[in-house]
C-alpha cells in the first residue's frame, strides 16, 4: 500500500492506495499554517488505521511539502509532476490539466508537446485570493459561487494578481455594484489571470481537466473557464486529490511510521536570520502602553448636550467611521464599523441612532470624506465633502499642532504627508502594489481563527520575528510558507507581518532612507495602527517615538467634522436628512451601460428618496448631462485626434497593417506616410478598447511585462484577422531618434524588441509579420534597410521612390511633433489667460492609449486645470543630470520637469506603467528636479486596473495641497479650488 | 545632490572596494588590479544585511542586482572598517540600453542618501562613459583582465564538470583556490611571455590539474544555468543555485563570461551593419573580436586535449545558434547571447535549463521568457524553467519550480536509459 501526502499552501490532502491502486483512504483538511502538526496527525491516523504500518510506502508533494519532507526525510515529488502521474492513470484521455491551488496555478499539457507551467512570482495567490474576496463580500466561497450564478453583468477586473484585482473589486462594492455581478467578475478575473499567465500562446484545447480546491468547489469558476476557453472541461472524480494520488503512485520507499511521527515532534530547524523582537519583556510593553495612553482627545461627556453639533463621516474602503463634534470641537460621540459593502445603509442607521440618542440634536453640518464621500453626501444630502488627505491633515493639526508628518495605514491604502510651514509639503500615497496591507493582516488572522487583537498580541512577544519582505501581500503570503519551512513559529510570523507592513510603508510608499527626514512630531493613524504590534514595529524601524491618537481609526471623520465646523456660519442648520426624512429614505442601485460614446462605461446608479442620484463608473461627465462652462484644455485629446486621421483605410493592391501600440503612438505619422507614399494601402489597428487586451492575453509570454506591451498582442490579433493585408509591419527599434540632450537615444528594452516576442506566437503566413531591426536615427541607412525588407512585398520598388517616401515620412514625423508642440503652447497660453493651472501629464507616447491611461487626463481637467504632455518640451539643450541619460523618451521627462520647475502655474504628474523598471530611475530623477524647485511630485502607477478611485484621491490631494500652499502664499486666485468627484464646477 | 569624482591620483591613496559578482572571476580580477598597483578589496558579504541595506537605499522597483551590489557596498562603508577619506567604490557600466548602465547613478544617489557623498565611485567601463571618474587602466591591465576572464571561465567550467563526481569531496574546489592564487602571483610578477603562450600554458596546466582528480562516473542530469549576468553568476543573487542543483545530484553548466565580453564587442559592428554609422569603428571592433576569438580558441584547445572534459561551444557557434531565433539587434542586457546560450545548450545535449533573472528584468521578457517558448517549439526536448529572483521572492517557490524542471529532466534521463 502507498500513502501520498499533498501539503499545499492552505490545505493537506492525503490518499492511501491499496496494492490494486484503489483508494482506500482519503482526507482533506485546512492546515491553518500548522503544517507540521497537521501532517503528524494524518500520519498518526493512517498508521492507526492500517495497522501493519511497515508496508506503507510514502511520498510527499505540494508547495509547502518541501519543508515537511526535509524534516521527516520522506521522499518528495513535485506536485505538478505528481498531477501528471495521477492523470496518466485516472484520466488517460486528458490533454490539458488546469489546477488551481491555494497559492499556485498550474497548467500541464499532456499530449503533443509536453509542457508544465506554473504561475510566475507576481501572479500567485489564486485560491487565497478567492477566499479573500469572499470574506470581502462577507460570504463563504461556496456562497460566492451561488451569488455568481445570478449575475447579470460582468465588470472588468484587473487580473495581474490578487492585489490588483482587489483594487478593482473594493471600489465596485463601495459604489454599490450588485454582489452577484461582482462575484462572477471575480471568478472571471481568476480565469483571465490563468490564461494570460500560463497559456503563453498555446491553445488550451482538447480534453481539459480541472483539478484543485477552487475548481472542485466552485462550479461557476469551471463555467467561466469553459466560457473563456470555448471548451467543455472535465471535473474528474477525486479532483482534489490528484497530486496526493500522484505522490502515492510515486512512493516507493517504505517508511517506519513511528520513527517519522517522532521526527515530526521536533521543530523545524531555525535557519533564518531573525529580526529583533518587538518587546523584550512585559515591562517594556507596559511602558509602551502607558506612553500611548496619553494621546487623548477632548471629549464632551454631556448626554444632554443641546448646542450645535457637527457630524463627520469617513466612508472608507472597508469601514464607516463617524464623529460627532460639539460646537467647541469636543467629541460627543463616534462610531467605527465595517461597512458591509453597503455604506449607505450603514450611514443612514448611524444617523438614525444619533437622532434617537440625542433628541435635542441641532445638527449644524454633515461632512463626508473617504472613498465614498460623494455617495454619502448624496445619500444623506450632506452639506459638504472633502478629499480624505485633507480631512486627515485637518484632524492631525488639531490633535497635535506641531505635527510635521502624518502616516495613515488603513485597510486598503497608505497615506502620508509632510507638513511644513502650516501646509502640506509632500504627499505619499501607495500605488496598487502596496495596497491592501492592512486588510491582509485582518484576513490572515481570520484564516487562523484569531481576532486581529489576538493576532497582534501574538506578535508582541515573538522571540524571533521573521522577515517577510516588503514588496506586496502576494509575496508576503508566499514568504509565510518559506518562513514555516525555516522554522518560524506563528508568533514569529505574526510579528514579521507587522514589520513587513511597516517596511512596505516606509521603503515603498514614503521611500525614506533617513527616518529623521520625516520629522520630529510624527502622528500615526488609521485602523491598522490599532495593532500595537504594527505601532511598535514602526517605532522600532524609525527609532523614534511617535504619537498614536486614541482615535487613530477615526481621524478622517474627526477631520471632516472639523472641516464642517470651520466652514460653518455659526447659525444655520444642516441640510442633511431630518428624522422624518430618514423614515422615508429609500435607496436603490441599478447598473447600465452608458451609450454616449464608444467607451460604453458600465454605470452604477444609486437612487435615493427625493430624486437624489449618485452615479459612478463613468469616465467622463457626459452621463451627468451637465456641461462645463469652460471647455477642457487637454493636449491628449488633440493628439488622439491627430492620430485618428490615420485610421482611414483605403485598400490598394498591396496593403500593410500597422499596430497602434508602444512607439507607434509617435512614429505612426512616419510609417503611415512612408507606406502611403510608396503606394501601399495602410491599415492601422483601431484604438484599444475594453476587449483588446483580453483578445490577445493568451499570447502573452511574460506576465510581468508592462500592460502597454501586453496589449500589443490584441492589436496584432486584430490585424492578423484582416484578409486584405499582405503584411503586418512592426519593426524592432532599439534606437530612437536622437533629440540631443542625452548620452544616447535608446528605446527601452521592451519597446525595442517586443516584436520578437510577438512573432513567437504568430503562426500565420498571411498576413506576413515583418519585424526587422530598423533605426530611424540614420536616415541614409534607413532607405537601404527598407529596400531589403520590402522586397518581400513589392520587388519592384525603386530606390528613388523609397528615398522620396522616406523624406516625406521624416517630414510627416517632424510636422506631427511640431503640431503637438504648437498646440501645447496654445493650451499653455490659453490656460494662462484664463488663470487656469497647467498640469504636465508626463509619461510615454503610448500613455495616450485610453486603455492604458484609463482617462486620467479627464480627472485633471475636471479640476479645471489644463493638461499638456511631456513632448511639448522637446529638444532641450544638453543638461547635466544625475543619471545616465540614455533613453530618448526619458530625456523628455527631465526636460518637462525642468520646464515645470521654472513655471509657477505648472505642476507635473508622472504616469508610470507597472513593471517599468526604467521609471525607477526616471521617477527619482524627475522628483529631484522638481524638489529642487520646491514643487510637489506626483507619480501615478497605472496598469490594467480600471478603477480610478485611488488615483482620483491623489489628484485631488495634489490640488488641495496646491490650494493650501497658495493660500499660505497670500494669493487669492481661484485656480486652486479643489473640485469634488463627479460634480461639475459652477 | 553632490557626489565625488574619482581622480587618477586616488589610485595611490585610496582603497578600492569591489562588489562581488562571479566569485572565481572576480578573485582573479582583483589580483589583476592589485598587480596594476591598486589597493583592492573584493567584498564577500551576503545575506540579509546587504539585502536590507540595499532595499533601504535603492528604489524598490530597481532590479535585484542593483539592490544587492549597492547594498553590499554601503553595508561595507557602514561597517566602519574603512577610512572614509581613503576608500573608493568600483562600479561597472556597459553603456547598453538596459538599466544596468545606471547602477552607477543609483549608487551615487544611494551614497548621498546614506551620508556618503564624499566617497568617490570609479566607473569601470569601456564605452567612454563617466570620463571624469573612469578607472584608469593600462593596456597591459586590460589584457590581464581578459586573461582573468578566460582563466575564470576555465576554472568555473572544469570545477562544475568534476566536482559532482570527485571521489574526495572538495578536491576540485581546492584546485580552484590554488590556481586563483597562482594566477595572482604570476600576473604580479609581470611575466615576459607573449600573451598567447602564457594563456596556452596556464590553460593547459589548469586542465591537467583537474584531470588528475579521481572521479566516479555516475548518472547526473546536466542542468544549464543561464540568464541575467549577475543572478546567473552570483551565489548571493541566486540563493546559491549551483550548490542547490549539485545537492540535487546534477551537473551544472554555466556559460563562460568571455562570451559576454565578445558579445559586447560584437554588438558594435553588428549595429553598424544594421543602422549604418562609423565604418572605421566597426572595423576596429571586428579586429578586436578576431583577437578575442583567437584567445578563446587557444584556451579551449588546451581543455580539449583532455578527452574527459566537455568543451563549451565557441562564441561563433553561439552566435549562429542565436541568429536562428532572434535578431542580433536585440542587444540590451544579455540580449541575443542569452537566447544563443539556451539554444546551444539544448543542441549540445543539455536540454534542462534554468533561466535566471531579476524579477521584472526588462530585456528578459523577450530574450529570455519569450524565446523559451520559441525554442520549445523547435526543440520539444527543451526543458527550460524561468526563475525570478527578488528580495521578497520566496526560496521555497523557486526551489519548487526548479524541482518541477528536475522531475522532467530525470524522467527524460530514465526514458533515455531504458
């Protein structure tokens, strides 16, 4: 008989096969990070059951099995290999295996070219992600499956990883999207992640077999796979146990159970370098607690208080917080509760309770803030709302007038700002990668059946905290497994997680190297800092004592209430719903596709009693049916118009397709002119839309490449399906045109050679894919090169015609750039004449793609500012920079930063695509240039994530900070008013 | 931001700290620089200290080698072992289109942030970058550096061929150690021999010493380790990948570093052919390439005299293997050389390959990961596993993927034996 043990990242499966290969025993259990203990239990049970233990051969498999195998010296077999062993026996007809586990996704091709693939480092967490999403929806995973059955619409959810997906899911829930739809969309994002990461150009076809927990338990997930792949997959019997069965089949060493069980009594050898413990002893902890208890806020304990009150509501991503202030600014009452994905109901019930508790309430103002500020404002008919950074700022200076640095770690986001001379001097907000740290701690403890407080307690006295990295929660999760193997205890892991969250904030979000730079009076707040472990880790890392207000989790609401009080005229009452109006309160949510333009945004419409309405999901103002008084000044719109002129395809005898991707966003005028002049018909792929990425995702070969690169495959597919084309022309271009100013004029490695990657999965011979190495920087050689390349298409081309076409093409390129610059100048001048602020949206040419920038420029024009781009500032003189300035596009960023530094009415926002390693260099340099000129630096990381919630907060924070700064400077210009989300300026 | 230039006079006053990359090669190169009159210390620290220091001072989205190299240098300064007024750091620059050419700027920024702006950084480059801070080098030193790459390659290559089978554990690493010292002494004595002869003699003697080691032939699957230059060679960067593979019973093959040198040279005339430009420059580099190829040949010929050793393919063969799969214009990072290395290994009977790169390595999206798919289309036996290295990547996950690759390697070996 043989025993196979599959020790996965969240569960253990065990199977005993008899000599005929029949399963005589099986078990499936969640190990809750107690890998060793659970494995021992199972061994004990198996040994008890199959008395004559000496005859059992055993092998271990699974992603967490390596450590267990080392500890017990039981043979190890890799789990994907084990799967295929089992499949050969159990489903001999299978062509492809798809297995989703707690952490890893695997695809195995069994027939044809044999191949086995596992997800890359970045795309881990599949099963754990579904668990997290279910807990976000407050359901079990099975219930999530049931919800998905009733879905009617599907939202696009980022599928790069669990963290990114969550950034799309959380706001959807808060905006009031139907849970059923969200549930289904979550499952589809899992499918997309698997396909984009693991298909790698190979069709998942034939008999596809589904394995592993999520695919076994979730019928809707299987359906989603069937749907996306266009197949009918098979869920075999024992689909949970394939790896365990494979391990049993592999097992050939008979083991002595008694000896092995004894080996499991020992601990994993501690092989890691431990971090210092958070607290050495109880006394140290007591002193710490006592010190922090001093951070009290003024309270009003008068139940019969009958003066005016101000209500602040902070509608966060996962919780709803309220603070009720007396007229003199003391806290009368407060609430803190999870919003249960329906913040409106929550806010209404809080307000009702308040009316009941304080019958003599004279409500003077209701102010909302946080992710759901507008939703709440509309629902309650509140008086005002403000961007959350400003609310936190307001609260911080009230609490500690001398404070010069504030850091807030919430469930989803990390927000920090520096305060100098009474205004915000720098803002740091996390990008998508480091989001969700707070709620990760919460869900992690939940999975262990511990309350957050218990979990924090566990961490406080851990003896050897283990380092769990600082990249993102997906990486942290996989390092937990590593930590267990290295001998870390649960307490060490709990402490390690607290430390990781802090390191993430300090080194990834704030990017400090010297804690003293932060300030002398640091205020920490946000729900995550409620954990003493996190607070202590923060103090240890900084080697500083910081202040945690007792209302650390309520600071947003406190700030909102204070803001309401500040702006109150000392007599009027709030417009918010009265007791009676609350009785008749109704709220409904519907979704619909906006039909006003080709974006077809999926709108979520919240309707409230009294004809109040809140709309979300829109990228522009058109569905709001309001017209801005001043037309938007936006250079990106103009550039898109210029490029749209090349969309008109008139087929000729020989036709060439050009993909509108990466550097083509700038070289299109060149290539289009060149081919047209030579008499070719030129077909440009249509601008990306919501389906472009998905249509090519199965061809992606490196899932960690940037989104602008991955979307290329969709464009190529579109062109490939056009029968009229003789060829698709997509050249490799390591060099860009030399614009002077730099040491060299490269393109980035991805722009330079991505056509090579595209060609790998391009199997068609018609249209032909042409991807020669071409350099536009050497016009003389260019003609010679092209005459060779084009021989394949048109042997009769004359050198003279080529030269003429090239001359015109270079001119078209220059003209295009000149037009852009001219229009840029016009916009700058017009903005100045109207007293509007100017934002340089600096990135790369391909950030013009609306699927790549997700309409960010509109968020800026909504603030009544004008938008120009980095290419308005071309051809600067050679400047001395502190980096090796060797990429053409990047040189423009530095030029733009210098120009912004010299103009009072300009600021710069840098767009950075996730995965762009070069921007690690440019970002730092641009920031330094701006800081030299006392400018704020704002970087927006963009990827597949559609939701702009966090980005909008950033942009509005920037404008709020600018407004504060300007008011400080004594100017009363209206340029810097901050306009709320989804409301049109007067 | 201020930084301090490295002036030629500092050669006589400053100690140079060199970060580690490929232990054998760099030990020899350190000897070469010492022979040139530099006071050189090759840093050997690794582990959490250099990683954490690196993460603190280097942008989180920078690549892993930058984190480790800069972390190692700054951790050394922080150790207090060095006189801050008399120490300088060395950083290499290739001038290629990938991020690595900017490590020097990243190091300067990190030094500034860490309060070491007064410590000069010398740039080791052959592209005319950083004229004010370049490490001055005589022609002789240049030649010696080339020799040390060749000797390093031979030691690395033969050690990995012999050590899995040696009867007396540690015998081959003993030979390596002895030879590193001997080469050091030899170069310091400034031998009057012509370069070719010197190369020939030493190459032969090294091979002879390895041939003397007693071995047991046993079945060990061959595994190639290719990828980004730092994580491929540096044990600190790849969690001691070579030792791990050897523990799993594999014979490990790593491509020679001399290939990278020739690759850098070859790219110049190659670009001239593609895009036009300086004809003379192209000719000069082609001549250099011929000399290099001659040197490579001399060294390999000596190894080939021992039938027990497997001689790696020549650079020329790698070039022609690469050409079938990728354009030679793909020259950022390891570029086409990486593709060529993989193809060559598959063709020469090592289909099991680990392609190691830093997480998010830009050139390797194409030259590594995309080309793996292309190679597999052409050679079904190719069993290539890409592994990403990062400060936060878990070793368990990396090992698990390597084990998957090894399962198939062992299965193929069994089928072959049947």
